[in-house]
């Protein structure tokens, strides 16, 4: 079924209809003028045999050409069903103040940002990718999308804040995964969560609750620990030790059947999604066919010119 993306452009048909009306009026006026010459027998000897209906062919085809061009300005389109991969990966990055510790070069946050951007560059383009940052609360910075540049830009723009709500990060990722449109497919899409943190939860729901929720949703959570036991930061003029909670991060990964890493290489990170599977939905998208109309108009213009040359030895 053909539909118009900008139907108001059909107003351009009005001048074409006006031109058609003018042509009809002009032909009727011409016949009336011809009838004033009453000596028909003499007229036949003076004037050559007329073209009859053929003299209208060029004009009619030209008007059809203009009608087609005017319709093309309204951007005609047909609906097509496009397959859409629903498999989704959510990145959750810890932006708590402890992530400014420089026991990892240049510091924990920047190391996490680099690892995250490497992961983004390696993830297959067909997968959806979203980004969550978490400190005292968790926030969706980029909902699941295939736009990798949006995710990379958001990673570069991460800002530190107080507290660490690791459990909330997992719950927020699960909500984002459920928001992926079904598009005709059944259930939530195949999904993975990759959580980058230095550990210790200080706010929000517990890591155990989050692990149980992810396990129930069949969404593995892979965790990457950044930092060492010797890490420390200056908060409010006081130096505080910020060791890494490897045990909590490892338990979260194990409970949900994900992977736990301390120094994650690109090769290791590929394990996160290599067995994820696929879920294909279908989205109806308009496919513009303006070029078809332009092509038909060109053929009609050539036909009008050809008919005029054939029967009148001139182009219209």
C-alpha cells in the first residue's frame, strides 16, 4: 500500500489542474473560432487534413508527467517489514568517588572507560547496547540502541558521585532490557549485563537481591573489578582506603552464570556475548519510492516530446 510522507505537498497538483482546465478551455475556444468560417467546402481546399485526436496526445502526456512530478513531491512510500535483532547488552559503570583511586593507571574510572569503549568497538553492530552509570543511584544514560557513537560519548562524559548502589545498577539494567520493543517476537530479548566496578555496595538494594532478579530473568551478569587492595582516595580532605570487593563481584557473576574478570582483555570480553543467541523481531518501516515517480515522469516527458515531434515536427 502506497502512503504519502508529506501529503500537504499535494497542493502542487492545483497548478497542474489549472493548466489542464486552461488547455480544455483553449481547445473549446479554438473550435468556436473555427466555426466562424462558414464556407466549409472552401476551408477544406485551403487547409490540410487535421491531426484529429493525435494533436492532443502530447499535451495529455505532458499533463500526466506534471501530475506524477507533483505527487512525487509528497514523498510516496510503501510499508516494508524490516528484520530487527533484539539481543541486548547493558553496560553498567561505577562512578562512585572510590573510582578516582590511582592504584590503576591512570585511575580506576579512566581504566574502566577505556575497557568499556574497547568492548563497544568489538560488540557486533546488530546487537542493542545500553549504558547505565551508578553511584548512590543508578541511571540509564543510553537506552538500548544500535547507535554506538551515543554510547561512546556517554562513556566519555561520566562524572563521579558519592556512594555505590551496585544492586540498583543490575535492577536498572534489567528494566532497560525489558523496555526493548517486542516487534512481534515473544518474551524479553536475549541479554547480558556487563558491570564495571571496584566493589563495595554502600546504597540501594543488596547485590544478592540483584543476583536473584537477574537469575530469574535468565540474564547473566559479567563483572569486571578495577583496583587493588592498596587503593586509597582523598575525600573531603581525608585519605580513605578503598580496597576492591572481589568476592561480591565474583559471587554476582557466578550466581547469574556470568564471568568475573580482574584484568579484562578484548578476547576475554568476547565471552560475554558469544553464546547470547538471537531474537528477531520485525518493524514496519516506510520505504520512500519518490525515485519511481521521478522515473515515470521522465518517461512521460520523453513520450510527450516524441509524440509532438512525430506529428507536429516540434517539441510541444
